[in-house]
């Protein structure tokens, strides 16, 4: 009996071993098939197309994507040494202002270190120097919390928003919703301002009124250059050298039928709004650029041109005052869940306002119940990374990109409902949202104002279709006078759409854009089948197919460039 039992046991073990071997072989075959499928998958044709233009987005981010965000060493100023005391339920604003003043007086790299716990802030903290890092102890519950008990509308009016305030009253900018009995003036904080605010003192950030348009310090006149290339032809060069960071400005001096309007929109069947010609002193296209080489009448730039340049554009290189190597990291903002009155009437529960920055960053920041989490204007080559936006308050923006160039927003998670969750705004060019995820009321917004050549890269959205099995995903916000919603070659790459309770029997229609010129929509896929309605004249490829070989266009282009 013992021998029979032993034999049975051996047989059982043999069967088990055989079964395990078969399972392993099946897994290997399956994995091999999967890998072969990936290897066999063709690249999207637009990657090598000589007809359908695809911009190079790889220059976005801190130091053009060529260096990681640094772990800065330098003189550490502890906020606690100036009276900041966490978790004592008392306002820390005056102590924080003293700590900022001390940090600003330090030569070289300085880190202003905030303590763990809850700090109460009811004033604006301005970062006005380069080589400055504001560092908390982490964005989690055991880290640094900056609690702002009341919105910015109760603070003294910031001097740098005086022109905006005059613009709002001069043009009677109001939110009018008769059906809701709303007729209220716009807030100066609807798209500007933050409790942490970077600025160059005395420098205008955004144009609102012609009479305040300053005389720029012109460093060179620019006569020509080709879209996507790096060389420009110049004259009257003054005080320029390799390594300088300057602003390239292109103008419409010809009115409603200006040639730059036609070239900007590449002949697309869109109707440009009046702001394209009513402000001839305002540059309609701008890029912050690094000078690589000057050789006679030719200048080589670090980054490619977004549109070709002609003499009639009266283009020029001008001085651009800015801060370098500014970092905000490892902290969280919390705001009370104040009642929402109306759109554009936000009282100013805004976290961070970035202006006049180059080669800088924000990382590891959590923002709860903000009106706008992180706003940007007139910044270039900034990385905003590992950001969480949540809370029960309906926000206006999370991290928005307006008037900025080559900004990379990476790993932004949005859990709260937001009017414009991801938004490329006025004058935004060559910016990238990468690896972001929207969990509530997803919308991919392009907000008019001559924005062009921006990238939504490997984004995941969670949606619930309407009764017609369709969903408004592609937003085209902004005022009529700055339409169309975007210029040519804005790109959606490897967009992952997760549908709540999908009906696999019929496709979900993704729609919303009515006036976006020549978008590139490649690799829309998810847990359902999709159809796309997007005007005007989009290039659509790999519909209902993920792009396994190139999940991120930004990473792919960056790796190729750095080889």
C-alpha cells in the first residue's frame, strides 16, 4: 500500500510538474506573441512623412529636457528661525516674509526650508531672484501644508496687476449669465496671481492696453527663417552673444488681411478674431530662444521656429528679463471649499503664479480646493512635475499654460472637477502635457489666442458618455476675438480613453472642436471603440490602436535628438 501511495504521489507530482511546464510554455509563447506583435507594429506614418508636418516637441522642459531637475545644494535658510511655527493655529505670513527677505539677501544658491506641519499664509510671497529654491518637507500628510484661509481678493491689490485691473474696467469685462441672475465684474484673479508668485520686479508680464506697451530693447532685426529650422537672417545686431536668452517677436502690422495671419493658420478654413489685427504693437507670435552662434548676418538658435519669418512681419530679437534656476518643491496647498459664484469671478484661491522664468521647476506639489492651482505667463523651459489636484471645489484651472513656451507638465493627476483641466492658452507654443490623468469631467482644452504646436502626450482620461454615446472631449475655449481655438499642428499622441460601463456594441463619439486648424490625432484608444469628430481638417492615424513602439512622442523625439 505504501508503494502504491508513493507511485500515486509521484504520478500526481509528475502531472503537476507537466502542468506547470505547459503553463510556463504557454506564457512564454503568449509573451513571445505579444512581443512579436509589438515589434511587428508599424510606426505611425506621420513619424517619417515628408508631407504631413509633425513638430519637434523635444525641447520642452527644464534645460530643454537634456538634464533632470536638480537636487540643489546651497545656503539653507530655515523658516523656523524667523518665527514660522507649524501647527500652532496662528498666521505665519509676517514670519514668512522675514524669511523670504533673508533668503533674498544670500549670495549664490539659497534654499528656503519650510517645516513639517500646517503653516497659515494670508499674504503673497514673491520670489524675485534667481538660484532660489522654496522647499517643503513633502506633499503628503506628514509633509508641509500651506493653508490659505482666505482668498486673494481680501489682500492689497498687487501693483503688477494694475494694468489688468484697468483693462477689466475699461472694457467692462463682466460675467453675464441672465439665466442665473449673474452680472458681475471679472476678477483680476480669474487667470492671474498666486500666493507663491515669481516675478522680476517692475517688469510687465502680459499686454492688456496699448498705451502701456513699452519700447523694447531691440537686439537685432530679423528678416527671414523657416518653420522647423534653427537659422535666422538678421541685421542691426546689438550686444548679442552666444548663450544669451532673448525673445523672438513677430508682428502683424498689415491689419485684418495681414500675411502673418494667413501663414500662422496655414490656409486653414478658420475665421481669425479681431485681436489678430487690432493691436499692431503686440507680437502675435513669440518664442524665448537661446543664441547658439552668431556668424555675420546669420544667427543659430537652440530651438526651431514655430512659423516661417518674412520681412513684412517686422520680426526682432529683444531683451527678455527673467529669473533662472528657481524651484518650488515638496509641499502642498490647501484652501477652504468656498462657494463658487460664477466663471471668471473666482476670488483668488490660487496656489502658484509663475512669471518671467527660464530653466526652472515645480515638483511634488499637491493642491486642494484651489480656484487655479498653478498659472503660468511669460515663462520658458520650465518643468512642472508630479502634481496632484483634488478637493470638492470646482476649479477654473489646474496647471494652465498661457503665454508660455517649451513648458513640460509631467505626471499631473486631476481628481477634482475643473472647468479647464488641461489647457493651452493664449500665445502658448511648443508646450507638452505628458503622462497626465484626468479622473473627473475630462476635457482637453485649447483656449484660442494664436496658440499653436502644443502636445497632449500619453494622456489618460476617464469619461462617461452621454445618452447618445458621445462625449465632449476636445474643448475650444476662449473669447471670440482670439479665435480660432488653436493654430496648426497641435498634437494628441497615444490618448488613452477609459469609458465608464462601455457599450462594446457601438463606438463612442469623441467631439467638441469646431475650429482647430490641422490637428494631429494619433493613437486614440481605450476600453471601447471610438469615432472622432474634430474640425478643421485633422490628420488622424492609429485610431483605436495604442502606439506600443512610441508610447510618448516627447520621449521618442528627445531620445532621437540626444543620440
